[in-house]
């Protein structure tokens, strides 16, 4: 189900409906976190995916100047990537978060 919502999110982005797309992305993250046992069966996919979704959402909030929400999402992305063993700084994902420090 989360995959379908993500596909809808992508379709909305293609239509330049960012706000609606980000609402779908929030739903995707919520669903994946609620069903984390199901998604974590393949943790090689789950953690990087959730981290990317948090990062996307954080960047959206940042562009909308919702800095508190952006900070929370970007911190969540870094936390998930750290759990997955991904070096966020090396990948360039920590760059936006540095704006808050």
C-alpha cells in the first residue's frame, strides 16, 4: 500500500502539485513506520528508502520555510541512514541539515 501512495506522490510531483505530493509522502512514511516489521524483512531496502523519504520531506519543509519540521525530518533521515550504515556526509545528505547548526 505504501508503494502505491509513493507512486501517487511521484505523479503529483510530475503535475507540479508539491504540497499534495508531500502529504502523500508523509502518509508513506507513516505507513512504513507502522508496518516496520513487514518492511524491515528486507532492511537493505527499508532503511535507505525511509531515510530518503524523510530527506525529501525535510527539503520540502525547508523550501516552505517550515524550519522546525524540516529539522525533524532531516534528523530522522540521518538517524535512519546511520542505522543502515550509510555515511550521510559522504553521500551529501547532511549538507542541508548543516544549515540548522
